[in-house]
């Protein structure tokens, strides 16, 4: 393995000068820098991450904690997109990614213990049971942490604007003449509570009162549960004219249930999703949905976590709210 000393001998300069050139210090000339870097590249030099960690007291490694209820992993397109943007932004700033879990071979350890074991500089947490004692332990530990779509009083959070998102979606659907609007929501979480609250608040502002049977408790990213709940809604004596699904992936189950009952979308029943994943736009007809800005969510989470890692004395607990937009598809019938 080529060392800095090897490069210094080849270039006829000191080890300190080579180090300064490779780290772009300003107290040596540009021509010297370029010559040393050229020689280093020719010799096949790569900086040693362990040596870098000793010098900076950082590993340049960020932990990602992501375990969704449906156990879909990175096939979960919404969070997959968020985390991909997080990864790209972190890597551009010189950080690697490690996924945090409770299993190390046959050994069990908490999320906090695994984070310490891997020596990560900080952790981003997304789509998990935030009431899990192991998550709380990590939140209350000394490692920098940023959460996505969940708020703790003592941690910075990057949040999709679920209140405005649901309001915009309801307003759009109502603008098409619908007042019998049903909602199948996901499992209990701060995201769900904000969406459900905004659902009822927006309907109230529009002067719409719906029966309790129009709101069903489902599971995110679960087409099977959504299909069953869709059937329940369609079997009501006074059934809704529009159903909002928990997310675009779950919407597939609802759409299949509607077709199974011999109904057409949007002629017989209107539907809407949430997330704006690519899948929603290749359905026929295209799904009307609310697109969350996964690019900004992921990049903002990376930026804020790296700020906490690199400048802890200036750490400020923030709530960064990211807006999305309604994507008008072909699944909402205009009633009047």
C-alpha cells in the first residue's frame, strides 16, 4: 500500500507538504499541489480511513435506522427514494452509510449499541416504531440524530407537510364535486395523526360531515389490508363517491378490490393515493395523488445531520417542514 512517505520520497518534499497538498491547504503553491496529486494518483495512493478517523475523531460513517411495519425494506419506494437522496447527499460530503439493526450474527444488541459498535458519527431514523424502547435509547443517547417524519422534543426532525398535504388533496377532490369522501389511513403514528386531523379539519372548513364508517384504520404499504377495507366501504348502504388510500402502493389493493366488484374508476368510484411514487403514474388511469418531495426530504436530512456532526457546539433543534404537491391523475370523476 502506497503511503504519504512514499509520495514524499518520489516528489522530493516533506511528508507535511504532501499531507497539505492532498488536503488542499493554502500555504503551498498550486503547482506543487497539482504535481504531488498527480504523483499520488500515478502511484495508486488512497487515503486511509482509519488514519483519517484518528486525526479528525470522526469515522465519516453515518448510521441509517429504517425498519417499516410491512418489512418491505428498500423496496418501500417512498422511503427508498428518501434514503437514496440522503445517501447521495451524504456521499457528496464524504460520508459512508451503514444500516443499523439489532442483530450481529447470533449476537443481539440494541440500536444504540450497534451504532456505537460501528462507530458511526450520527444516525438518521426513518419509518420505524418510534415508541420502541431501543429507539428511545438511541434518541436519548449522545450521538447526533435526525428523524424523518417524526418529532422528538430533543432532536432535529425533517417532516413532510402532512397537514397541508391532506388539506390540498381534500380541497382538490371537493373541487371536483365530491362531499362523500372516505379515508383509509395507516397505522398510528405522528404522520397518521396529522393526516387524519387535517382530513377532519378540512372537511369541517368545507362544511362537510361524514359518517364514522367512512374512516378506516389500515396499514401503510399493505395492499391486502387496503383491499379488504375498500370492500367494506363499497358495501355500505350509502357508500362514498371517493376513497383516499393510505399510500400509492396500498392503493393497488384498493383498485383491485374495486375492479373485482365490477366497478370502474373513476366512472363508478373515484380514488386518490398519497406519496406520488413512480408506480402511481404508470397505472391506467394515472392515480391522482399527493407527491411528497423525497429529494428535498433526503438531502435536508443529510445536510442537517452532517451539520450536527461537524459543528456540535452550534447545534440547534429544528423542525424543517417540506411541502409537496397534488398530482392530478385520471382517478377523480368530476361530479359537477
